[in-house]
C-alpha cells in the first residue's frame, strides 16, 4: 500500500534538515555549517543532526582557519595582518556563538578564541592600513585620496583613534571630494521669478539628498560657496531657462446633431415600437499651452572646459472641456451628458503653469546630473 504524506510535511522536513548545517558541512563550508548547527540548537537543544554537524564541523573549521592563518602570515603580501585579523575574528565569532548556546557548549566546552594574538594583530593591521594611506596621499590626486580615505577608515576600525587618523580622515575626505557650485540664472520675467526659484531649489535639494556632505561630491549654492571660502570649486553647474512661453490660449467649439433611437416596451409583445430622441450639442474646449527649454552646462572650473552642454525641453497643456445642449436629454451619451454638467474653469495662474511645464524638465535634469556625478562619488 502506498503511503501519502502531506506536502507541507515534506517541505518542513527538507527545511528542517537544511537548517542544521548538514549540507554546508558536506560542501566544506565549515564556518557556515557550525553557525547553522548552533542556531538550530538554540531552538531545538536535542536536535541530533545539529549535534552531529557541530561535533564534526567545529574541529574542521578550526583546523582550516589555522592553516589559512599560517598561509597568510608566511608570505609578504599587502594587508596580510588585516586578513589575519579577519580570520581570527571569524574564529572568535564561532566561540561566542557556542558559549551563548548551552546545548552547543556541552558539545564544545572550551571553544578556541584568539585574545592576545588578536590585539597584536589589530595593531599591525592598523599600521599597514595607515602606511598604505600615507603613500596614496603623496600622489595628491582625488582618486588616490579616495582610496587613502578607505584605508584610514580601516585603520580606525582596527584601532579606534589610531595615531592621528581622525585628522587624516578629514584631510583625505577634503582632497577626495568633488566640490560643485550650482549657479541658477534668474529668469528675465519678474512674474515667473518665484516659480523659477522654486524649480532651482527643488533641484538643489535633490542633489544634496543624493550627494550628502559625507559623500565625495558636495554641492554648494553661490552664497554657501562664498560663506565657506570656496573660491576655486572643481566644477560649476549653470542652469538657465533659455526660452519659455506661458499661457498660450486656444479656444475651439464644435456643434453636432445627435439622434438616439430607443426601443419602447409595450404591453403588446407582438409589436415593437421605437422612439427617436434628438438634440443639438455644442462642445467647447479651452487649451492653455506652456513650455520651455532649460540650458544646462557643467564646467570644469580649473580647465575652463565644458563637460556638459545640453538643453532640456518641457511642456504642459491645461485642458478644460464643457458643453451645452438643446433638445432631448436622452439623445446624449453618458460622456456627453457629463460634459454638459461641467462649467467654464478659470485658467491657472502663470506661476502654476510655469511650475507644471518644468516638472518634466526636472525629471530629465535630475536623472542626467545624478548619472554624471555618480561616477565621482
């Protein structure tokens, strides 16, 4: 007789088996196997599979890590102490996990841990990271300073406050950071000055959100650049509305004859009667078109070189449809009837129309600038 097991039971058994670390152990991933086994023993202290994986896998993990440690320290490779510290911390992580799990501690009562060796290794690792950063800083390039910054960070992670690493981080960050001034040229028409400033402010906020002060691209307004003494930025972004039109009005009218033949229900089912409804519909359409082009330039300040020279277009059409009719209401479709219920709407203000046509410009511009400056970050 065949025996059928619920699918959920089969899935549960498979997941339960995998979570003990057995498969990881078979693949030679000793650390992962041990950690999975310990994690299983936290929730299921009597799990035999997890016990077996821990008992067999832990000695293999320690043996493998010692072999790797000996190999790393036996050759004169860059950052060998950094790699050695990583290995020792990996072993200590296993020890902490085992000590915090009573069922695992019964199997491995005295897990190996590096204490004095780790402290000594961190000193040497911090030193090698610091010296690597110092060599890079001698190149006095933005790219080298960026790499040096990462090495200073690692040195500080190994030994917090190592030497003068705090000052060095500031120095490397300043050298590695691209400084950009965003120049927004005011529009000539005073009526749209507030709207254009709103647009420019939105762009500036976007860039500062995408590239905050802790990033390697910093944006400044001309006022901020002056306050901070930034006389020689790396780049300048110039934005100017090259050409725009706001509020071109177009009014159109359309008149049509409507007929609707409707079947009428009567008591005499043998006779079919129809009634025709007629009406005259006059539809009005008011359209207001606005649009413009933003001139975008990105200039390398030191070389006075044009890196981006582009024009970004945008447009917006405000539309209002409404209608009147004479005749039978039944001659109108649902959509036509809705038009007759609409009224003449006031045209939006010029300020609002200006903002509307700049929305597609904003989307294109921010995407373009983000793509360009992302490679420097």
